[in-house]
């Protein structure tokens, strides 16, 4: 696969920094902790029947896999410049307030990349059914969203810049 075929994934600045911080922690602190655990486990004798050694080796494998995954994600990251987000349209980095026309209830969603989703915080992906339907629309637009339970009809009330910490 050429570099042109690699799909870039969007990240907020805060999420990108979290990935970088996790990578540094895994390459330094976590690696050393695992190496220390392997060294201690080797001291218990016969490695073929040594559960501590096997556990530490499994943890090492998982850590190295996650390091590779993080390096790939970082290499293919497209960091959204949150200072230049256009709040005239719904998109990544915006907070959108909508009115559910059927329930007459207001909801607020923070549009984020698929890597930043947090349902508890009302952070939805730009690729989710609701996010995909809202993205690209402006205040006052009426949007229909097809979800498993049927169709939800929203009116977009307000679009704001979502301030995240980097």
C-alpha cells in the first residue's frame, strides 16, 4: 500500500496529545516495568512452568502491539486546527444544540473524530449516524437521522466552537 492509499484519521489537538503521551509512557515507564517483572520472574527458576514469566511476556507483547498501533495512528493523524473551526456549519470541533422535533427536547452533541468518542460526555463521532447527518448543516436546518429505532427529526438551534484543552 502506498502512502497515498493510507486514510488519515482526524483528531482534536487534545486527543492527539493524549496519544503522544501514552506512546511516551509505554515506551519508557511501561517497558521498564515489564522488563523488571520479567527479570524477577526469571529468578523463580524453570521458565516452562513459570506463570509470572508467562504473564510478564504476554504483557510485553500487548504493550509492544499497542506501541506499534499508536505509532501508526500518530503517523496517519490529521490534527484539526481548532482555532480555525468554522462554526457556521456543524463539523469536528463544534458543539451543536438540536431540537428533537418529535419529543420537543433539546440535546447537545460535541462532534469529534471517531477516536475521541465519549457517550457519557455527549461526544459523538462525525461518522456516527447522528454526526454524519448533522455535519455540513447550519443553524436553522432541519435534519432527518435514520437510527435503528426509526427516524429522528432535528432542527439545528446553535453551533458553537468546542474548546478543548491541548
